[in-house]
C-alpha cells in the first residue's frame, strides 16, 4: 500500500521537477548559482548583507541575483527530494519482492541509476556554463525519469489478476503505430529542448514556419553542432549566429507539424475504427485533447512572444502527452491478450 502511494507521490514530484526545470531555464536562471550543489558556498541563497558581499567577492564575474538564484535552488531541492524518494522506492521494492515476486525491480533499479546520472548532468549544466548538449540531455533525462515513474506507478496499481481482453488483429498495427508515435514525440521534445538550450525560442515571430525569407538563413552545420564550440559560457547562446538559431527554431516548427499530423491521425483512427476497446478509446480521446492543447500553447508562445507561464505549460503538457501516449500503448498491449 505504501509503495503504491509513494509511486504516485514520485510521479507528482517528478512533474514538479520538470516544470521547475523549465521555469528555471526560461527565467534565464540556469546560472543563478554559479557553483554546485550549493549556492555561492551556502545551502540556501545568501540573504544577509555580509553573506551577499562575500558571495559577490567569491564570484565577481557573476554577482548574486536573488530572483535567479532562488528558482535554481528550489529546483535543486525538489530534484534532491525526488532522488531520495526514488531510492526509497527501490529499497521498498527489494523488501516487498521477498514476499511478492511480481513486484517490479528493474524499473526502480534503472531509476536509481538514472537519478544519479541526472545529478551529474545538473552539476555539469552549471560547471560547463549551460553547455547546450548537457542542458538538452538534462531535460531529456528529466522526461525519461518522469515516464519511467509513471510506468512503475501503472504497474503497481494494475490488478494482478486482471484478465486481458481479446481484440481484433488491427491492434497489432495500432500498437506499432503507437510506439512509433512515442519515438516521434520524443524526437520533437528533444528539438524543443535544443531550441530552449540555444535561446532560439523567439527568433521566429510569424506562423506557420518563420518570417519570410527564412529559407536563406538555413545553417544546419552550426545549428546542430553538439560539441566543440570552444567557449566557457553558453548563456544566451552568444556563440551562435542568427542563422543557426533560425535553423534550430525552424526545425522545431517543422517537427511540431509532423508530430501533430502523425499523432492526430493515430488518435482519430483509434477513435473511429471499429473494435477499439472502451479503455483504448478513452485513452486516445485524452491524448487527442492534450495534443490540441499543446498546439494551442505552441501558437500562443509565438503570438504572445513567449510568456513565461505559457512556455512552462508548453513544456509540462509535452510531458503529460508522452505519459498519455504511454498509457495508450499499454492499453493496446493488454488488448492483444498480453499481460505487461
């Protein structure tokens, strides 16, 4: 019972960590604390005049800005708490498995390894001056952690004696298309992370692709150079020319169109085809609604010039959409008569 409750808490906490990570990045607060794991040598943001003066003396190149340091530290507090919860889940699964061999152990073990690697990526994000490849990897690691926690929670809450229902043969094709959809969405999320990491979210101010003449600014070589820039500080991506940023943003826009068309077609097909089980139909409807919301948020980001809360919501809904797609695929998997 406690293991199930803790798995739900972990999913909610991971959602908070993902949202806080997006808020910190979009607030330009990724280097709000120039050291790690503390902040200017403290476990909390320096507040007294003496502590602030000492912090500024220790890091004269980056004087303390409390409005940036606090989001960074709050994100770290939440991430550290999530790490403790994940290790607690692993410990409880190991103990519970002695009584019930059906208790999952692989996912908690992978999560424990992943959260340690996430901590390292968080450290490198700061020590390497917001190096875009590390920033994007940290984002994808956060999404992966959330999705694995969601999968674990679903497994723990699924009735052990639930009998899978038979479904017509098209479920095999639907499952294949659903898995491809997860890969398409993951690639689009990566493009979004690369766009944010390179401060390219506002370089295209018109719909649907970019302002007129963008074709003359395509520079794939510089836009997708993942290593070897040779600079110490990547904040605001001053190492990239405008052409590279436009290319990154255009790639994200084109990816969004492809992802919307593919996932939208998949969800509508599942809703309209005969033989779809009620659970699959409900999952497809929920996923389609989330996709529509995500498109609306993306358009709002362009029309309203990237308002902070809308941009954070765009990041969060992407994570929820991925979880809904995972649940849809799990529903299709069970409908084929296979117990997950």
